[in-house]
């Protein structure tokens, strides 16, 4: 189950962060997302060492914290997507599918003429799409 | 890692035992230790001490229940007490002595054999002998001893400690039956090592057979056997087998978790975990020391995953977290101390089927951090468990007698029964109580901080600042829980900076909440209010679910209502309405008039969102004394309206400061405290609403020229609370990082949108208009060489001139300065093209002025002169003398700085600037040429010269008069008067004579622009020289100025080029009249002068010409005597008219084969039709 998704801007500032848990752990999730940005930096700065393929947007597993798994994705405009899930058995393919859809949703949201680039995403439509994508996580490839 | 016993942390070392002959023990033990791998030895001085080796226990009753998995002391027993090899040391005297001694030896041997019977312990005999009596020991004795001890021949070593080297050489020959042995100590080590290896292999094999035959009754035994086999393998340094059996043991143990029923559940789990911990530690150590970091990490991951869920009984759940934390910490320490190098790491996904570890998993910091997290978890659970156990009653004394039992991970009660101690198993309840009591004894916070600090430093050094910040945050929370506010605040502050910069609002909210509490704890009202205001003016967190999160520390959820609450609290404290309650002893802190509160907000302060002050002047420039409009715009993001009592606007010119008071509020006392005479304005109200600009526009005047800048806007709220806000320009305003990303209604600070984008907080106050004229008297072009005089007049029209200064600058109009490109010698006057020579002034009237007042500085291109005080209407002038060395246009800048009033000389200078371009021109151009004797040519020059050389210097004939014509052309645009011209010879007058030497013109010759003036000199060279220096022409001239006669005359010099003086040896001169008449005959003669000392044969021929009838020899050869001349005369009658070519004469010297044809110019004659009626004197031409 996905517990948190985040869009992180160029200055490592959150543009959109949404947690999907009932419990009061959104702050903890914020910290997890924030810390995983270090790994993103590390991967992007040393692509060779981390075995990252050039032009690959999917960054893979960032942080296996004890109860969560964190995946990252870097768009061509250097906006980062972070996914936090509690599933301990996540297939990379699922994460890729998720990020692909999420990217499309993000592109649609920022293509809104009333959206100012670099500002937080407040679109309700985007939030709805994101929650739909989150719900369908892992279903497509297993079916 | 330190809590583990030594024997677990270090690799096991084989153990031997030395018995008898204590004098050689140190030698042997030291040697065994120093070898690689080392061997430990128990040294027993005599055979009676053999009982130290524990005898073999009787075989355990297989049917009985097993008490535990692994004995706690099993490993240490094998490392320190049960030797693999026992070496019995006898001296040679003992066996070769009397029978009684021999009997003694036999008894000792029997005892020894008895004590190691049952065990597989190997026996070695060591025969100690001396070099001197080595032969005393007979072979029979040795054989008997060997038989008695039942050892192989190779296990009997003759040991000669005092003469080792020779022993080695000699004994190998003399004692053939022990030839396979080495007699050095080295041999000792080999034998011991081999035997120990055999021992441990046999032992291991024995246990392994049981395993292979599944000859065990319970899993406990399975685990134990695996552990033993692995450990025996470790003794043998067979790491692979050790690792394999540790893994087997680990897996078997894992199976026990759900199945074993041997002990009460809590203690059972504790035991299993303790054993698992030990097994995993062994495996990690082996893997890491073998460089298999990746495998170690994978194993560790599996290990923690296996046991993380096994939290066990809720009342002792803290034990689980403590255990887990220890796993992480120990692994981190192992990772840190193992020789793993980051650079060597090559991710090999092939060997690890699962997903490969991420970056941080290779850093010990990652594990330290998690260790700290779990320790924190333990702490929380422990506190909870303690609070629950309060109603159970105080922990009774029975817990004190609980000790660790013989089995690893088990505890039991020690009961005293008379002299004997009895171990009694515990119930789970008792154990839980014991664990709680133990837990209470330790303070974990410091350990948590230490772990986090390690992690924080490691992350910081590897540039993972966010993860480091998270560690810092956890550390700070821990300090906070310890009430160590100053450390906590320091950490929180650094963390808050990162969150501020990157705009993580919820995290920042939490940190600020803690900081607020810290400052409360430290009784710092200023900090408290700063943090409160910052919190209150934070942007709202997007996503309504997020803001209601309750886990935000002491600040509570990040909601609007919470922010309003914080806002109100802060202002209550600032007004002094409420006290800042602190938990500490130093009590409450209250803002009073004794302790006023002063906040300063600068450009980087996080409080800019709380109060942002912009100042914008409406114009960029203003005249002194003229009014200008300034708009002060204030904005606050605080959730509730703030009413300001008073605003003070401060400028860099303090006279302009003014105060704006709130019209809604009665005047408060603080106004009266201010300086009298300060301008006070009243605004209808001063209320700051959330994200709305409060705009205030006022007029402002400044009398001082220069920059007028708004520096501070100071807001006073309540009697003791002041916020000093550094003013910003709207043009350079940028939003704070927190608000930058917010979708906020953009408002402009000033109504005029242009001003909102470009407004500046500073204005330039101009100088007052100068009321003094600066006149530069221009008089056209300057001439090179003369001292050009330029009058400068300062005339006061409306200002008195006080302490005036006149600055003069000469600047090359083409740039590049006034100096020639050779800048190395800037002040050598040769290089200066134009220089300021002098400044002279005529002080009007007052001559008594002290000379010290007069500043006068002259540099080649710069001058400074002080102007005397002038009253209105007065004028003063000075003359600049500028000299041009080369023709060059220059720009002259003259600036006058003065102050109109005398009282403030340092301030308010008024400046007048004037400039003038002056062109420097060459006045006269002097030219010269020589006129050689007409129709006279050298047939043979004195010297043969190459063609190029002849071009340069004109040749003059020696002892012949040559005419020199000097022409002077006026290149300037003014008439010049030429005063005199002279030629100054450089060498002695004997070289040549020039006439006239000098000529003063009786009446100055006026040379109009463009006119040319010529003067003829004669030169008579007297010395035969190739380079005769003629001299320099000096022309004295002056400007033709009708008005004044004072102008100084200038001298222009022109150096005459060097000439070549020669004495031709044969000279040909043609003589004919200057003109002829048609039909009238004239004489045309060729004269050849021979100046040599030899007779010269000369051929002479003349060509016919159509224009003339000619009489005389056409071709002739004649002889010319030395130093004499020969004349060849022709009579010509012209037949044509006009300028006619005379018949061409060609003369050749036979001796030198030198021929001459006079030039065509010199053989022209003009023929008139008839004799004109002019009186022509012959010889004029």
C-alpha cells in the first residue's frame, strides 16, 4: 500500500506531498521523503557508482527504511517524484508503471495555464487523479 | 560490541599446555605467541597442577530434558582451559638419573595420561637437555620414555635451549633416528600446531558425525552441535566450514522459535534471541573480515527481518527493542572497524539474488541511526512498562539475586542454602520484573545521543545533509527530553535552517514548536517571541489532512487556529500581559520596562514574513530642499491583525527621520521620550492585516546633497516591544523561501505598479546649482614649443566662494594618455607630449593671504590650485601655462569645487566643470637642400659606393663652395614673425665654413600662414669626410600679436642631415652660355681637370645634334697632365628654337675605364629667335 507520494521541486522543496494513512504519521513520512532526497542527489551526481543508466528517469529503490520502501523518479525537468510504500515485496515494474502514470498526471497539472511553474500544486483534479493512481498501484501488473 | 566477551570478539586460538620445567615456559610461550597463527599455552610449573585441566564429564543422559542451547562458558572453556595438546617437559637428568627419578617420571606420565584420558588431547614429550651433556641421554632412555608415554617418535622433541644454532647443525648428523624433527623452537610450533589441528579436526568430526547421523534428540542439540563444529573449524582457521555451520545453527535456531516449549515463553524467546545474536555476530565478523561486505549486509538484513516481528510479550517488549538496537549498533561497529573501503565496493548483484543494498546501507551511519531509533523505541516502551508496573508494587528484593545462568541467554535465581548455592529457574513474571529493574538502572538517552551523533557526523561528512538533519532532529528531541535546552536549541536551530531553506513546512513547524519550548525553558522571551511569530506567520500547509497531524511535537497540529493561538500568546507575552512560564527554577520571565523587547529583522531573517518593510522614493533624484515623496509599505503574514502604536522611519541622514503615530490610539509615553523637534506624522490607523500592504506616503526634504537612504522602519507595539525592520527596496525585494512556493494572491506593495517594480529605498539628492562662472579663455590652437597660456577666470554670480579648489586635468582626446607608449618612465619630461608647466594667479586685492592656505600642486597632466575666498560679484583668474612638445590635441578639464557657506566647509561642496579641447600644432616646417656647382661632374669619384648608400647623404665637393637653401613654411593658422635664423655647427669650425653664421633680421619677417620663407647659406667644406655634420638650423620666431608685445619668442630647431664630402679625382665641367640666339655661334667647351698625380688619358666624343651645327673634333683622345686641366672647345650654331638639347658629350678615362655622360638637365640651352633687349650679364646663370 502506498502511504505517501511527493513531488519535489528544484530547490528540494515539496511541491505536492500527500500521505494516505489514517494514522498521524504524516510528519514521519515527510521526514522519510526529505531524507530520501539525499539518496536522489547521490544517485544523480554519481550515476556510474550507483549503476544508473543515463536518461533513465526511474531511480529505483532509494531507502529501505525498516517499515517502508522508498522509490524515486526524476523527470526531465529535474522534478523529483518520491513514493513511499509499506509493501515489502514491490516489483520494480510496478513502481515504474506507477511513476509513468504519476508523471502524466503531473504534466497535465502543470500544463494548466493558471499554474505558475515552481509553485505548489494545489489542483484538486490532480489530487483526485493521484489518489486513483495510488489505489490502482500494483493491480495492473498482477492482473 | 564491547559488551561481548573477549573470546567472542576475537578469532579463537589453539590452546596447549606445558607441564614441568617451569624455567623454559616463558621462552616457549613467547615463541608460540609470536608465530602466525599464534598458539596459546597454559603453563603448569609441575605435574601436581595437572588437575587444572577439567576432566571429561560423564556423558550426558540423553533422555533427560535439555537445560539450554549453548553453555555460556563453552567457548571460553575451550579457549582457556581445555588444551588441544599437552606437552610434558622432562629434563635429561630426570630420565638418565637414578631409578627413583625414573620412577618419578613414570608416575608423572601416568597421572598426566589419566587426566587427559577421555579427551582426545594430544601428548607431546619435550626432553630438555644441555649442549654439554647432550650425549648423556642414551637412545635407550629416550625409547623407554616414548614407550611409557605411548607417543610417536615425532612427538618426542629434544629441546636444547642454551645452544640452539650448533644443535641444529650437529644433531641432525649424530642422532639419526630423530632426523625428521627440527630441533629449533620453530619445530615446536609446527608440531604443536599440527597436533592441535588434528585435535580440533577430530573433535569437530566427532560432533559432525552426530549431526550427519541425525543423532540428536532436540533442535537445541542440533544448534549446539552446529555451533561446536563451527567453532572447532574456527580453531582450525577453516573459515568456510565455520561459516557454513554457523549458518546451519542459525537456521536451526530460527526453526525453534515456534516449536520449542522447554521454557516459559518470555525467557525462551530471550534465549533464542541471545543465541541468534551470537551466531549472527560470528557470521558477520567472518564475512566482513573476508571482505564480503555485500553478503554481510544481505545477511544482516535477513537477520533483522527474521526477528523484527518477534516482539514477544508486551510487558517486556522493550527487551526486544533493546536487542534489535544492539544488533544494529554492533553491525555498525563491525562495518566501521572492518577494512571495508567504499572505493573497493563493486556491486555484484550476481551473488545476491535479492535487491541489492542501497547506498546508505554501506555506511555505518545508517545502522547507528537505526540503532538509536530502536533504542528510543525501547526507552518509550520501558517507560510505559515502568508506569504500568507501579501498581504492581515496588520491585522486591528477589530481583537482586537473579544472575545469568550457565546457559547463554538464561537467567536464574541464586539461592543460598548453607554453603551451597542453588540455581533456581525463574518464572516469566519474575523474569519480567527483573528485566524492568535492570532497565531502570540504565539511562539510555545519552547512548541514543551518542549513536545519533556518530550517525550525524558521518552523514554530514558524506554530504547527506538532509539525513544528517534528521539525525540532528532526533538528537535534539532527545536533548529536549533530558531538559538540556541549550544543546537542544542549538541542534534544532541548525535543522530549522535546512527546513526553512527547502520549504518543508510541517517539519519546520515541528522544529519551531520545540524551539519555542526550549526558549521557554531557557526563559528567553526574545527567542520565544521570535519563534512564536515565525510559527504564526508560516504559510498554511497544503492538504488539509497533513495539517491535522497530531504528531507535530509540542506545537500541536499546524492549523490556522493553532497559529492564531500562538500569535495571541506571543503578543500577550510581548505586552507583558502574561508571563513566560518556565519549568526551571529561575522562574517566570516577564517583559517589563526594565526588560524591553527588541527584535531586529534583516534581509535574511526568517521573521521577514512576520513584518516586511519596503521603502520607495517616488523619484530617483531630487534637488536639495525640494520635497520628494516616499512610500513605506508594510506587510505581515500573521494570522490576526496587528495594530502598531508607532512607526519610526530612520534614514542615513538623521534629520530626515520621522515618526508616524497611530491616530486611533492615544499618545503613549514613549513619544515624549524621543528627541524634541523630531517630525511627527499621524496616520489614521496602523493596522496590519494578513498579507495586505499597509501603505503610507509622506513628503520628505533633505538639504544635504548625496544619498538619502531609508535604513530602518521601527515598529513599536505596546510600551516595551519594538521590532526594528531593515527597509528594503521594492525593486530588489524577493520573497522568503517559505513563501516563494505558495500560491498566494500577489499584491503589489505600492499602488503605482511601475514604482512597485523599480522603486528604490534610496534617493540621490543633487548638489545645489552652482552660481559661479568658470571661464576658460580660448585662443585657438597652440603651437608646438611655445608655452601656451590659457586664462581661467572664476566669476561669482550668486554664491560666495569659500575654500574653493581648482582642479586641472589634461587628457588626451584620443585616449591613451599624454605619455608616449613607453610608460616605464612616466615622469621623464622627454616623453611628455603635453605638459602643464605652470599655474600663475593674480590675487586680487588681498595680498596678505597666508601662503599656507594656498595649495598648489602641479604634475605634468594634473594641477590643483586653491581659489581665494570670493564674495558675491568678485572674480579671480589665473593663467595656465601648457607646453606642447609634440603636435597633439588634448582636452583640458577644469573643475571648481567650492562651498557657498563658510561655516561647513567639509560638507556640501558645489562643483562647476568646464572643458576645452586645444589642438597643438607644429608652427613652422623647416626644409633644406644643397645646390652643387652647375655643369660640373666628377668623372671619377673619390670612392666607389653602392647605389643605396648614395641616395642618403648628398655629396659635397671638397674645397668647393656649395649653396645651402633653408626654407621655412608656416604651418599654423596665425601669422608668425621670424626674428632670426642661424646655423650652429656642431663640430669645430675648421671642418667647414658656413656663411652667414647667424642672421638677425633687421625687421622681423612676417610669415603668413602657408607662406614659405627661404634663406641661402654657403658651405665650404674643408675636410674630406664621409659624414660631415653640418649643424642645426635655429629659427627664432614669435606669434604675430598686434596687441601685446610680451609674447615670448620661441625657437624651432632643425638639424641638417650629415653630408658626404669628397674630392673628385677627375672633374668634367661643361661650359656654355646660359642662352643662345638663332644662327649666332657660341662656344661650348669641355674642361677636364686632373687632380691625380698621374698622367691621364681621356677619350672624349661628341654626338651630332639636328638642332646645332657643330665644329670641333667628334672624337678625340688626349692626355691630361697631373694637377692640370685640359679644355676641349666646340663652336655651336643653333638651328632650332626653344629649349634644345646640346650635343651629348661623353668622356671616358682610359686608365680607370670610367665614363661620364652629363645629365640631360645640365645640357639644355634655350635658344631665342633674336637677341632680346635685356641686358644680360654673362655669368649670372
